[in-house]
C-alpha cells in the first residue's frame, strides 16, 4: 500500500491503535524499561498544536495493510518559522526494508513545501536511530543527559525538608494547569531569562511581560487539549508579589506513569538563595498527592549544566541515558535522498 499523508483529524480509530502498536513494539525492542504508550487521548495528543503551528502525519503500511512505520512533522510558525521537528518510528520487524527512508523522504518533501529550511529530531543515544540519522547526513547539534527519579526510591523525608527551606522574603505557590493572571506577566519575564542562559536550547520568544503572556496562555491551553496535565511551582518575591522563579512538570494521559520535567529557571537577581532546589522539592511533594500513579520523573540537562545536575542529584535523580539533538538542512537532505542507494 502507498505511504499516506494525513492530518491528525483524519486518523481513524484503527490508525490510532496501529500507531500505538508500532510505538510500543519499538519501545520494547530498544528501551524495554520505558513506559508503554496508551491510546487514551492519543488523538488529542497528535492533534494539539499551538495556533501558529501545523502537524502532518505519515503512515506506511505493507502489502497486507499492516502499519510498519509512521512519522510526525510539526512545521513551526512565529519566531520558529523555517524549522520542522520530526518524530519517526519503524516496527522492529520491518527494519532494513527502506521504511525509515521512505518516511523521511515524505517528511522532507512536506517540510520543503511548508517553508522549512531545517529539520530537527531527538534521538536516544543507545538506539538504532543514531545510525539511521548519521547515514542520512543529520548533524548532532546538542547532547543532553537524561536523569530519572524513580518514585519508589525517593527519600520523602529529605524532599519535605528541602521543600521547607525557603529563604526569607519569598513564598512558594503551587498551581495545576497553568498560572493565574495576576502572576502571568512576571512569570513571562522569568521565562525570558532562558534565552540568555548559556547553551540553552529552549525556545523563548523575544517578548517579555504582557506581550509574552498570550503565548504562554496558548501553551498551557495546548498542553491541556493534548491530555497533558501541567504542575507548576513558583517562587514569589515579597512584598511585591512578582514571580522570580518557576519550575514545571507535565504528566500525559498517554503515558501517565511518567512525569516530564519542563523548564526550571530563577531570575538572575534571585539566584544563590536555593530557590531552584526548594521549588523542585515542593513540586515533588505536590505530585505525590496529585499524581499517585507515577512511577518516575524524567529530566534532561546539558553536559555543561553542573549546577542543575547537582540539584537533581540531591533530589535523587540518576543519569540514565544520553539524548542527541540532530539537525539537517532540508534542501541538502532532499538532494541526498534523491541519490541512488
């Protein structure tokens, strides 16, 4: 059967079940300790994007109609225009048969048509995907270390103690699903510090304060629409009531036993007071109540982020595996894919 491109809303229930099956077969073969995907709200997960972005899906079925591979391409708008992010999965039994290359060619064609100049992809360092993207000319741009905190290994007495060690002049607040309007502008100001962090790879718009707040609201709404529950702890400076630090965790309906650490950042003038440690510990105590089904929490740090790695180590995170960020020029990629194998 020919490879098919479709919009998320065009996926049938059978497509969704097959998509999940390929993901879980690949996970079992390459990372057997990873949590399995569920079809719960998978349609929402694939359909949800920010208003200015577009997602395209690709299904590759064999002659018998069995799904042997799939891909997702997000074409970014706004400040990220010109960049596309790809995720691809091939059923292990179908490897070596050109499935990945067919999908990559379709993705690159779509990216080109959507105005993308660059494709990026995240690759787990211990999986066969590394060799695949190397062979197709992708260049490794960043190496991040993934650390796992296993729920059963947490020293809760230590975590509670860390959560209570708050410097004078600050208070902590916990919020689920987003942050209230009264905090949004100062929250946006703190997030903007990510742009200037050495080696940081997160996307943060140039806007600050009230100009950035709508984008943040869209982000929280998009996460919720995708079945991803946000949990946030903020450090607030007294007596002004401004956010000066934040940390974010997300739990998805599609893999509810794992929490993903998102951003943790403290405004420069408020560093050296232990706020990052206190906020992260407080958020873990909130998750203990709000998400009792959790098995672990995963976070990523750059190789150079010694301070973040130390904090994570104190909380019980353990280095698990490295992740590579790969990039490829779309025109050069299409040229390579056009050559005979």
